[in-house]
């Protein structure tokens, strides 16, 4: 049995875990082990095949698998050991020779039952979606009700379709992303219902996932009943009042075979809770001090397990900090006293910041158009380049842009100019692969293509099957839909 | 024509319990059920309570079979490896008017033969269960009350019957019964497992046992003018996460009313907290949907005798239909004028508890009528099902070394391994659907409700049963999880 004491064990090999591991290494901690429950590193990013990641970290716009691949490559190059398909079952502080070690019980088919020990543990388990039960929607319990993330896994990883006619409840980002994704794969997304008077998702996603495909977003609406006994046959939606209660008389039956839920994310903290560390009701993550250390000394938390982030770049950044602080803790491990608890305060400015971020409300997309006295038109649009979603005003006179304001970067200006004259989009999708254990690889247009060409681009890959192996960056179609733009692979597939 | 000595209609807990008892004899027995799995009706959606037996009116079958069943349960659970625990139950008096009723209930329990019943003062009750309502005046405490896995109880009874020679024909819906050749002919429809394609099929048997749950009146009334009415009485429940599982330790009832035992709060054998049921009489025998009114009633503060229920921990809600008869008691016995046609009908609460005793009672009736020889090869025990997380760490470790599949955790929330899922699929009358796996292992029954493990369980089912992913169903034909592969866009044009 593996009974040696590690300097640090990292629970989770997603963006938080990998960045934390690299940070530890940068701070001269080399005796590290990453434990990942899935069959590959990268976490949920592997199924997030859309773009919008990495603007801050890499100063370029990447898809989820590409962002993950960069961190996986760095992890491999740094020689940091990891175990895949390995589930951490339990973490407990143990006092030994006057020191507080962390005992980690992990289970896997490959490595068996392991009782490991570490000086420091980094919690990086990520988050999960709220299920139907949390909403208590009445009705039957048929097949066809999935969280948006489950549907995302089916479509993007397994190449399988969970439904043909879809209603989405909740306008969280994964739901919005899946509205577009299901549409591109041939499903009819009928509407997105959001119980709040504002969307829970980013403006950029409302624009490019709903508006681009004319999918209605019904604010202050919810699903009040699920129809169909074996498979979903429809849902009943209704408008809600200020107390979020359905208003009688506003019920409408919508025929569909699938209900996707995108009603929020919860940090996945079962391990943290079981080890008795102090939790925050506001974030549903651990309460941490300014060093991202939990109430158990030497246990640090970062990423979505600590609080749900909008942006993976911020997860990576937080994980670097956690890794550095954990390294400091490990370096001074010999001098630590044996206290079993670290005093944490749920009301520090940092914790308040986490909670506030968690409660961020994204306003409704204000696609206003005003005609000015001189006959010019001023468009107010949310920039979709990054999650900041700056509101940009762009004035157009006789087909020429005369003024752009409200943007905070050059990309914003370019976007606004294009959007009112010749709108363009980066298209992300997947292509079937043969001769690999992966059924599909994800792809993107290397650059933005005219919005009107999206359908042609999707048509071009519908019947395409490419042979493995495939590497990230491989050109799948040199000039997709006569746009002059390359369609390239964004995830790898090795040959069998 | 399929010839049998005995046909049991319904593979619920009653039918399965009877089947197991009959497998002790040399009888050709078949159990017919229209659903794709054992226990898909009332047996899957109930409180999972082993009632002590103080509630039923003395002298009724309910009272007798409840107490007998409750006494049989510990041994049965051990023999068949069914998760079971005598956690004790309390009936809480919340007003002064409840006190005399509580006394009555105590005396009724004594008359029924319930052991170790005690009346607790408010202080005693609160010291045992600190989350009881502030209005608690006292409580009736029954240490023999218990909680059981209703799914495994039913499927283990069926599995044990099956290995002792009883056939189970699922997806087989009885449409007609008539007397023929000194016995009964049954016409049925067999549904295709994946396409629901209907095929006619006939059976003949000397003796029929009608254990058809909410449909038992339909078959009863085919035979006689002495009509029976079974009303589907809906109960809605909320299931809370294991994080709320220790809110109470015992099963907590409030004083019963005319509509049943009221909203109870109980830990489940899987460590969750169960709150419910409501009681609404329906016309629709398929009405297993939850309603806003029902869920509101379950959620209403003060609906139960427990305070501060952490309802934000709800992970799912469900509804079940109790087969409520119009004769005030279980209906177990031969239909007059129809020898060898035995009803096991109106088995509402405490039916789950009573089921082992119902099996014995009905088997005795069959023995008196058909005089079968004993089955010398009867085995009354099952190879226990592996519940990894119930095993000590060392045993888990050894098991993984022997078979690494037990180290591959598929369901994160309930810590269910691939090995356990494979076991449930490979056992006799094994799981063939996602709900089948769920009920047998707890996989996708946890807080994420399958969000993470659905695809993984589907892959295992697909591999083991050699069926494509898009044919995998939640609960039989028509409930497919997927609609096909991506990029099949014929309907777009």
C-alpha cells in the first residue's frame, strides 16, 4: 500500500487542480499527487467545446478543451504525477508526532484502496448542477429531464442526442450554451424560461446562443408541470409574479420531448463537509482565510469548489494563489504548532467578495436602436468577446460607423463595428472520428466567419468522419463553407 | 398455451412474497407483470417503513399480518441481504386532545401484540429526538418499528423465488381471465422490451393469485358480481439529501387522522430523509404524478411533528398510489363461486410490512387446495448483494484487490461502484433499465440525481446487455434516454 507522506495532495484535476499543482511546483514543492476521478485531466472543460476561455490567462480566445490541453501539457512537462479514475472517499486531519497530517482515502480500479497522507491538501473538486428535485417541479418522472451539463456530456463527448424538441428551464450559461449546441445538432429549442426578471447567464451567451438562433428567452416564467409518463411529452409554463409564484391564467402548454435544467451550480463539498471544515451558507463553499486556507490547517480550497466562478481564467488565478500559499505552509510545516483548527471568519472582505460574485445578476440584453436627429442610428449592444459584457454604443450613418463608445478594449470596438455592418461569429461544434475510443472531436473555425455562414459551416461537417489520430490544431476543412477560414480540431483523439 | 399450476398476477411486494413462499413447493408457478421490472408499482413508491403494528384495528387482517410481518422481517432481511434497521418509531401527540388518542393507540398496540411499546413524556421524547415540534406533548414509542429498502425487499423476494424455480414474465399484461378446463385461462399482451410491440400470449393454470395492486379490482370484477373497488390513493413525498438524514433518528408520525397516518418524517435505510405522504383519492390508476398542492402540503411547516426541516436539501419528489379498498381491510381470500381464484387485494399500508406474512398466509391457502409436495431443493437465502459503503474499509480493500471493478466509483453521490452495478445486472431478474439499477444500487438516487452517473451507468448497461446506447431506457420501452446520435437532422428540413 502507498503509505508515504506527500507534501501535497490535490483533489481534482480540472482547471483549479492543475493550476494549483503547477503553482506548487513553481514554489519548489515537487512531492505532489493529483487525484482525478474522471478518465482524463481537464475536468468539465473537456465538454465545454465552445470558445470564450483564456482571454486573460493566454491573451487569446480558446475553447474549453484547448484551455484544458494547455494546462495538461504544462502538468506533463512539469512531471507532476497524477492518478486518473481515482475517487477520493475521505479526508481527515490526523495528529502524528506533534504534526497535523491529512489522511486521504482514495479508491480506484487501478490503484485499489489507498490510504495516503499529506502535509497539505488542496480542494479542487469543482461544482455540480442543481437537479430537478431542488426545484420541486410537479408532474411525472419521465425520461427526458436532464441538467444542461449532462446533455452537454452526451452531445459533446459521446456524440449522442438527448432530445429533439427542447425546453430549457433556467438561463444559466450552460443552458444558454446548450440551446445553441442542440440547435446546431438539429434539435428545435423552443424557449428558455427564466423565473427571475433577469438572466442568470452572461450577456454574450444570450446574444450568440439565443438571439442568433431566434430562441425566445421568457423572463419571469417557469415550468409548473411536466407532462408525459415514459418520456417527456411537454411542459406547462407560466408567468410568475413578484414573489415568483405562478400567475393563474398564464399557463401555456409547450410540446417537447426534453427539458434541460440550468438553474444554478453548487460547489461540490461533500468531502469538505465530511471532514468537518467550516462552510459558508452564502457561497456553499468552505470558509477560508485570506490565504484560501480552510478551518482545517493545511487544507486549502480554490476554484468552483470554493465559490462558483464566471470565468475559468479566474479559477486558474485563484488556484495559483492557493498553490503558493500551500507551498508556504509546507515549507514551514516543521515549525507549525499542532492546532487542529485554523480560525476563519465568514465576514472577511474576501469572503464577502466571493458571496457577492455569487449573487451577480446579469441584466437583460438591451439591444436598443435609436434614430438620431441627423438620421444616423445608434445601436446599444453588449459586447460578446468576453464575460465582462461591456455595453457598447455604436453609431452608424449611411452604412458607415461614425462613433463607438462604452468599449473597454480594442476587441470591443472591432466587435461593435462588425456587429452593425457585417456580424461574424466563431463557430464551435464537433466532428465524428473513426478508429478511436472517442466518437467525436471538437472543432472550431480558426477565425470568425460571417454569421450568415453558420448553417453552411454546420452542413459541411454533418456527414464528415475523419480518421484518428487527431491533434489539437489539425486542419479539418481548409476553407469551410467558402469563408476562406480553416476549421480546426480543438480536442485530440488518439488512434486505437 | 403456457401451462402452469399457479399464476400470480403482479410482481409487486405481495406477488413476490407469495411467489417465494410457493417456491417452497413443487409447483409450476409464473408471475406476470406488465412492467419491465419487479416492483414498478406501489412497491417502489412508499415510505419504506416496517410498521410496529399498533395502528391497525384489532381483529383485522391488517393488524394480524402487520405484527406477523414485522416479526418476520429481521430474519428475512438477514436471509435475503435486504438493508433493514429497527430504528424505532414514534407517534407524537401535539395537543392535549391527542393524549387520549395516544393512550388508545398504545392499548391497541398491546392488543395487537406489539412488543416493548412505551408512552414517553414530552421531556423523554425531546431528549431522544431534539427536533420534535415545540408543541410535543408526549409520544408513543415503538422500538420494533423499522426502515427497509422497499426496492430490495421486493426484488430479493422475487429473485429468491426465481432461483427456486418460479418464472417471472415481465412486460406481460393480463387482459382477460376466464374459467376453462377446471382451471383458468389468461389472455395477455407481451410487450417488446425495446419497441413495445404487442404480441398476444395465453396461459392456463389451476390457480390464480390476483396481486395486481391498484388493478386488483379489475381482475376481481371480471370474475364476480360482488364488486370490489380499489381507489388509487395518492401519496406524495419529498426526499432530502443524506446531509439531512440525521435530522431525526426514528420514524416520526403525528397522531393519525381519518386520511391515514399523516405526514411522517423518517430517515431512510439509504441515509436520506423522507417527508410525506399526502393522501388524495384519484380516479386515475396511472396518476403517479406529483402536484403543486401535494408538494406544498408536504412542505408546509407544521405538517409533520418535526420542526426545522431543511427543505432546501430536497433532491427529488415522487408520488405513489396506495391500493385503497372499499372493505376496510386487506382483501385476501378466494372469490366466492370461483374456487382457486385468490385475491390478494387492497394491500395498502401496512402492506410492505405485512408482505412476508401475506406470502405465508396465501401459500397455506394454495397448499390446502392443490396439495403440492414440498420442494426439497428450496434455498431460503440469497448470496448477499455487495453494498460497498456498508463494508468495513479492510473488506472494501480486499474486494477491490479481487475485482478492481469495485474500486471504480460510478455514482459519486451515493458511492456506488461499477462492481455493484455489474452485480445487479448479472443477478437473476437483474436490472435492465436505469431505474432498475437505481433501485437496486442507489446509483443516481443521490443529490445530483444522475447528472454525473447517468451516462456512465448507460455505458455499463449497453456493454453488459449488448444493446446500443440509444435503446437504453429509464423504465422500459418508450422511456429512452436518448433520441439518437448527433448530426441526424432529417427532421430539420
